[in-house]
């Protein structure tokens, strides 16, 4: 269903300009957020340097393939007001909402992983709006419009799966808010399927509105012995009026690690969807069935790949799968 671009990987560590000491000879670039604004595709890149420090950079492109990477690291104005130590800010997800570009990020802090919210109007200056999760949480993505008078977010509560092990999650939840700052958990929307390819799950790019429902890509993890996990990609449809109701999901993964750059790297066997560009929307904000879709994904936590399909193919993949 998803076809890898022949120029993959489209961004590697060699793509990052050595514009400052923190960006000299970086180790990896991966897990980007993506959005189409006018005729330009914007990426927010997660860059890791040799100090294992995380830096966010902006990149832009007219075709979604060849990107120009801006040299200056992104700084969120106002984040200095957070009293707790922030170790890493990473895995940005971009949603156009009310004419602005909102960015949900994961933040590793002394108290655990939290979701942070920032906004930009031009991808040049960024304002930090605050921490928007109380408990350990990751993979937060905003819906692009209010539903029944509320802002909605898909997220992944983190829980320790085994004593002493890192936290993860096997449920994607829906949360709601009236102001984008204070969020109330609504409940689980999609659960992992034990013993199969998506035992653990997390939301991918922000949901896309289609005539068939809200289209949500997600990553599924198949845990193996010795922590040799395999990260794959699936898709689900949520009810337009009640996104807490799962309509359908893909039975099989729609992308799995097969190429060398996906199987070998900092974290082997990973395809991790972060950005989904829909090239053709109608006047009511629905993605057209025949629209081309570009999915920008992290590969082996080392490089960025691009895979393409159509909205119709993704919907058909969900409908031929099973709900639940």
C-alpha cells in the first residue's frame, strides 16, 4: 500500500548544516512532524548530536522530497519559565488549527515524559504555550478542528509494562479541552492486539478528516526477546462525530522495516510515522479520496524516509481489516 520513494532516505545526518558547535557532525535526524502550507511542505526535524542532545530544526520543500534545512535551532519562547529541568524536546507533531500551526512535543523531564504545546505562524518564531499533560504521556496529536465544541487530542498514556523497565503503552486515548491548555481524558480509542504486530501502539501524524471518518495513522510495536522490538505502521478510522468510536483498522501493517536503512541504525527495525501531507483537500476540509499522500517517517532512529499512497488506499486498507 505504501510505496517507498526511490531517493530514500531523503534526509540523513549529512543533510544537517554544521551551523554551530551543537550541530557539528551530528549522529542522526529522524521522527519529523510535517504539514503542507500553501505550496510548501514544512518539516520539524528531531536531530541528535554526538552528546546525545536533542535539537529541533525546520526544513522546507516544494515537492516534499528535496528539503532545505534551516541552520538555526528552534527555540520556544517562554519555555524558560518551566521550573523543572527539561532534558529533551522531541517528536514534534504539527496541526493547522484556527489558522495557526500548533506543535505538540514530547518532553523528557525530571518527573517523566510530558506533552508540551507550542505555536507558530511562520515557522520562524515559536511560542511555548505550556505543558498539557499531568501524567506520563507521549505521541500527542491535535485534531485539526473542534468536534462538538471541544478541542480533541489523541495521545498515549505511558505505563511501566514490567517492574524496572521503561514505560510504554498499549492504548491510544482521546482527550478533550475547551482551551487547548487543560485536558480531560475521555477514554481509550484503540488498543494493542496481544501476540500480533501491534501489541503496543501510539498515534502517528495528526488525524485527517475524510468522508469515511477521521483517518489516523499509528505505530505498532511487536515486542521480541532481548528487547528487539519491531516498529511498524497501521491505519484506523474514527467516527467523524464521535472520534472515541473506532470504525475500522488495518488488519496488517501497511509499512514495516525491510530496507537496510530501516533495519540498521541507532534503534534497529523501526519505521515511525510522524508527518502526513495530504496534497488535495476539498473546500469543506475533507481529504479527497484520490489525493496523493506523503508520509515522512523516522527509520531506525537514524534517518528520514518517505512513503507515498492515496487517501482512498488508506481507507480501503482500514475497511478490509477489522475493528476492535
